[in-house]
């Protein structure tokens, strides 16, 4: 929201008289009850003594990109000769959220609860903990993501998961063709640095301990030892947040490497690259294209990529499509169908494409479908919804629950 016209005229006159951008004399922040004032000022990427080019809308978008505010207004006011004072007013979203989950796909029924805090200590740090319980087993997880350690460009990530569940590989029709019991612990910790406002790198350590056993008469996978090694990631974010879509490009590459010769327990290589491009048209409809490529070198069963029920692999039972190499694409077109005071509801048309290879077998399919999304303005709740997709390999459509938050 821009400054009132009279203020703009005064500011423009001052800029013209000074022969260049005004110098920031003061920055005030109001409306922030849970968010630290220092964090808001830091996110502006503008400090007292810097030059202000008059683009208040750009400053507002920087704060909206934190996903902590439902509204932001930056008002520049003349402050002495060649100076400007910036008045920043924010409307906060509620950030401590319980997120219920439910799944019913490929013979599995279950649910769970995630507790997510996306503004820990008022500095935009994220903390997540939760668990799931289904007819296939149980899982618990916790994670911490800090994009500005102690207000610096250093970052820190940590994630832990423990699960004991039945793993099922299914054919295109949803019939189980192999299963085993998988009990595993997966730990990751990394430190990184934001090289620019859009580009960040990180490196750290990971460990995977997996114990596979027989299930329903099928032969168990080979016993494998723990895999311990290094993890590295590169992330690029040139997107702007809007309530029901993101405009711009995001990309991420992550690689995990364990080597038995380097006391890694056993050899394991995992690579994951993905990118998303999105925006909106003149009709106010949103679109996005997401592509991903994944690969793993390890045990074909224990370390397999488990696709299905997620963007790019909808129309297949959740976790039922196994792969050692996979490429996916997801195209979505969202139309606002209801705009209540609390947010936006959108109807979504989608098309997924998947190519997966496992033990020499190749699976290719397209999956058109539809979905419904709820985007809530007052709380930092991720997009919640339901998708129904019908793949070219399945005799019937399949539904999947959507929780669209980013870490």
C-alpha cells in the first residue's frame, strides 16, 4: 500500500531539490506484537543512513515475503532537508498452529497432527514437531529451520524422523506387488550462509539407520547397515508471496553422500533437484509449474524413492511408486471461487507427469485432476486442500490431502 498522494508530492519535490534519493533519517515500526522490531527492520534491507529510492511497494513486498503478515503499509514522510522517515505498519498473522492431517489412499487410512511455529522468538525461525498413525504404521518427526542465526546471514537446519511402517510397492492399479516392514531413523543437521538475499548454501551431516523385515510372506530386503555422511544444499528464491500464489522462481538442489571407505557405514548417494515457476494473469487466476528430478544409489528397496500422492506423482497411491531415478512435473491453474473475509478458496485444475525407473522397469504416466485449496489470511497456515487425480495407469481416480507449507 503506497503513501498518500500529498506525501508523495512532498517527497518527490524533496528528491528533486536534493538531486537524488532521500537519506533515511528514521524507521518506525508499529503493529508488531509478536515479531521483533529489529527483525522487521532487518527484513526491509534498508537502514538509517541508507538512500531511499521512493519505492515503498518494494519494501512492503519484502515484509510480505516473510509470510508473517497479512498486511503491510510503508509510509515515507519528509524529514529535514534531503531526508525521509519511514513509518512501517504491519498486521500480523497467527503463527503457532496445529495442523491436522488425514490420508486415505491405496488401502491406507490414517491421520496425524503437526505443531508448527513459524515465528519462533519473533525472528521468523521455524519449529515443527508431530506424528502420524495409520493402518501401515507410525512416524514421529521434528525440525528446526533458522534463516538468520543471531541476526546474521548464517543459517541452521536440523531434522529428525523415526518411523516404523509397512512399505508397499503397488502397480498402476493400486494392487500391492511387494511389501516389507521398515523401521528407520533419519537425522540431518546443517549450517549454511545466505550469499545474497536470494541465494543460500549449506552443508552438514546426515545419518540413516534402517532395519527391514519380512511382511505378509514376502521375502525381506537385504539387511543394510547405517549410512552416515555429508549433506550439501543450494537454494534460490526469487519469488514474491501472495495469499494464494507465489510470483517468480524458486529452486533447490540437495545431495547426500555416504561412503563406506570413509567410515560412512555403507555407500549411499541421494540427489534431489526441483524448481517452481509461478504467477498470475490479468484475470486474477494463478498458475504454477513445478519440475523435479531425483536419484538414489543404494539398496533398491530400502533406499528407494517413494512417490505417489504428491505434486508430480498424484494419481498413484501414496508411497506406492518406487524409483531409483525419477522425473516429475506438475502444472496447476487456480481460480478464486470464494473470497470470504478470512481468506481465499480456489478451485484448481492440475496435470501431473511422471517418469520413474526401478530395477530396470520404467513407469510413465499422465494424471489430470482437480483440487480445492483454502488459504487463510489471519493465520500463517499453509494451503490446505484436497486433490483428486486420475492417472493413465489407474482404473480409478485417487485422492490426496494437501499441506502446502515450505521449510
